C-alpha cells in the first residue's frame, strides 16, 4: 500500500504574542520578576521552552502548573 502524503499548514500567527512579551518585558525592566518560564509553538507546530534560573524552583514550577491550568480552562470553556 503506497504512503499518503498530506500537507500540514503552518500554525496561524498569534495576534497577541508581542503584547504578552512586551508586558513581561516591562515587569522585568522594573525589576519586579524573580524568574520567567516561557513555552512557545513555532509556525511549523514545533514546541519549545525557555526559562531563567529561579531562586525558588518550586515556585517557578508552581507558576507553570498554574499557567497550564488556566490554558486548559480557557480551552475547555
């Protein structure tokens, strides 16, 4: 049986990416952040992450879990 090829379209560009990053940058420049963790999806659908060294790894992991909960809640609503 021959293989079937399918075109997978690029992920659409998120309109609020710049705003979200700029909001975080403002907080960082004010010195209000102790760490940051970012998850991203590129236009090809590949995922990645970036994070800073955190004074408290447990707090940073808790923040990532809270973000995961909020993302799932928005998706399920």
